[in-house]
C-alpha cells in the first residue's frame, strides 16, 4: 500500500492533510520520527505561522535533514504553505532575516497588496509541463498568506549531495501588485503556496497527481 508521512513539527494544519491523503487511499501517518519520514513513499511538510519559527521547529526535530536526505534518494517531498516557503534560501518576516532549508533560489518577502493576508480562492498560471497541475491548470485553489516568494531559481545542490534535474516548473499567481510563486516542481521536490487539502476537487486532483509520482 502507498504510504505517506505528514511531518509533525508543531507548525501546520496537519489533520486536514492527513484526512485528504487518507481519502485518496494512502496509508498516512502523522509523525516527526526521522526514520518513518525518510522511508515513506511520500513526505508532506506543512507549515502555518512565521517563517523563522517554522524553521526553528523543523530543525528541532531534524526536519531539514530528512528533507535533504529524501531528495538525495530521489524520494518525493511536498511542502505546503510555509512548508513551501522554507524550501527557499531566506525569509524576511517581521524584520527578521531567517535562513531556510535552501533548496530553491530566492527569498520570501511580504506581499505588495492593499489587503493582506491573501485569503481565499484564486486562479494560478500553471507551468507548462507541470505534473502537479495536470488536468487542473485553470482551476482555483485556496490561499492564506501574507508573504511569498517572488522568484525561484534552480540552485546547484551538489554541495548537499543532491543530484536532481536542472529543469524546474514554476506556477505563478498574482495578488495585488505581487506576482508570486504558487507552486514549484523540480525532480522529487514539489511545493505549493496554496493549500491543496482545502482546495476541493482541484486540490484532490493535485494530490493524486503528486501521489502518482511515488
């Protein structure tokens, strides 16, 4: 049976993601256990709250290590909301400059809009060749955030002994005066700023697409 771990490090709306994956027939465990997270077919890294606090919580239970170790082995990882943001190099939130896991080139900065947070349903510009968005390119997804990455580059990860394709697929969304990264795909690394587990049928299809990569 296909297995997934939703990584429990104290920062995330984890129960809804566990239920969403279970409804798709995935044997899903909520845990911060390194070995279980490493060996599952898929790993979801959720995140709700401030970038720096999430990174501190992630490091406290070796979450950054398990993400890197999985990618070295070519095992799928999906970051969601702040779980996407921490995959970038840095986060600038509440005047802090916090280091992320550093897997995607770019930083996380405030949205430039008259009203924040960006909360509710919005359409995205699906990347050509996207696996995650296949069949739901024109659908709406559910967002709740005040910060986002406004660029994304494929970093050289050889220093982390990660050997994955240079090809990346970046899906965008526009809110206010900000055009930001709504989803990111590069080899076994996937991430979404929106919440697929709260995005109805479109979110369920995206999760199915991700599960199919296991």
